[in-house]
């Protein structure tokens, strides 16, 4: 059933769903106890299948909202594509002969890619052919290396989500861009460091990547990247002074994620009628899925409850 809700009705549904998201106390219980609602997932023998089951259960409410209010449909679809882009990266990894530990993100009935593709030995050209006509196609056309393609998928997905606001009223567009530019600033910092550490890109080459962000998202994105970078450098200086060492890349990424989580969480109740509550909910669901995956992995590798909870990205 399509277009069965108006904006106020949809926002009321979002507020109800927000109240059902897990708190830090809930996560602590899941880590330390055998929670009946999640036992079929945490007790699963195959971690990848457990992740897929959990993901599908977590996005079920979102799937039901995609076509509820026509004006928000492009936004919800673009956010689901944000998950499906991980499937494209899995296919690219397989084509390059690299092992991928990521699960398959099933966003049916809105999926472009089918899980059956994992059972086929696809070449790079075949993967590109599958993605022809999608928002990813233009960026992958002239890319040749694996890190370059993965980076292009990340940028294209963010741009696709960013452009989903174009059909919204002016104020909603402004709110949407506020949320997305902060996210893009976070991604730029994370990928700059990943490219340097894991792929040994030079500073000059990384600068070209960041200039590409400027060209695609405009000067506002560039300003946001520099603002986030100043804040991160200040944080790293404080940590270095107190500990004598710089945090690991994983710790840096977790710090950036927690900062973004805290901000979007604070924006949820800013105005019932604004788009902020919808966008905040979408990102809070994203982090809840990430946290539950963290618990699955932590239990699999016999991490202590405290070790797992230290990796959780959440408020109180």
C-alpha cells in the first residue's frame, strides 16, 4: 500500500519507533545475558547468516515506511541503497580475488542486486555490467584498482543520498544537507586515514580525493571537512598529551562515530515537524545495526562483556 500517511502521521510513527531503539543499558543486558528476543541470532553457528537475519529484522520497520509518504520515498530508498552499496563492494572484492567478511544486505523488495550473485564467479567487467544504469555506474566506468573502486562506491552512495533531498521543500533540504555534510566530513577523515594506512596513498593523491569531494558536494562540504579535521586534530593532541601515544585508526573511527551519533541523537527532538527526526532515526538505526554486529563478533571471538561494550556506539 502506497501513500497511506501524511507528514505528521509519518513523523509520529518515527517517534514511536525511536522509543523502541536500544539503550546502553539494553546493550549491556544483551552482552551479559541470554536475551530471548536475540537468542536465535547470537546462538547461530554461522556469523554471516546471523548478521543477515539481524539486519533484515532491524530494517523491517524502515521497509514498511519507504512508500508511506510519497515525498520521503526518494530519501528512504537512497538510505537503503547506502546498505546495498556494501553488496556492490562484496562483488568487487570477489572480482579482484579478495576475501570479504561482509554479510549480504537484503533490502528487498527494493534491491538492485540479488544474493544469488554470490554463487557466481563474476569478473570485474561482469560486475560493472550488473551496475550499468545505476547511480554507481558513472564512477566505476574509468576506475581500475580495487581501493579506487571501493572509494568511488562510498562517494557515489553519499552523493546519491545527498541528492535525495532535491525533491524536498527548501527548509527540509537545508536540514537534510546539514546532516549529510556532517556525515561526509566524517567519511572524508576516515577514508583519508584508511587510504594512507592500508593502501599507502601519498598525501598528494589523498588531496586529489578530497578535491573530488569539493567538486561533487560543493564548498560547504569542503568547509565541513576542514572543520571536522580541526576538531579531530584537537582531540588527538589532547589524547597524546594524556597518554603519550596517538589512538589507533580503529579508535579514531570510533571517536568520530560516537561524535556523530551524539549529534544526530540530539537533533531527534529538535522539532517534531522538521526532517531532523526522520534523518536522526535513520542514522540511529544504522548505528544500532552496527552495534549488534559488534556484539555478534564479540561473542564469536570470546571478548569480555566490557571489551564488547567499549566498542558500542551509543548514548546513555
